[in-house]
């Protein structure tokens, strides 16, 4: 038998407007899925989301960037340059 390991990271984010949660974001990143991570997004306050589209979308973009950074780290660890 050979030991197999898998690194997992859960990332959760919230787009907040005036102290209220407007968007919930979550991603579960593993060494197996790095580069193909599914990001879950839920609008928790539709009215505030529509009134603050630009701010919410910036937060969503920042979350995607954070996911990519974690994926890049995991890929580099799993496949070090030779």
C-alpha cells in the first residue's frame, strides 16, 4: 500500500454593504480539483445586490482572485518544477 494525501482548503467570503451580507461565496479547493474549483455564490439580499452591483461584483472578482491564488499554490506544491 502507498499513502495518498489530499490537501483541502475551504474559502468563504461575504460581500457586505452597510454591515449587511449581500452575497455569500464559498469554494472548496483540493489538490485534485485545483484549477477546476467550483465556486458557490448566493445572493442573500436581492434588493441591496441590485442597488450595489458594482461593489458586489468587485467583491466577487476579488474572491475569484483569492481562489486562483490558492489553486496556484496547490498546483505548485503538487507539481514542483523539475
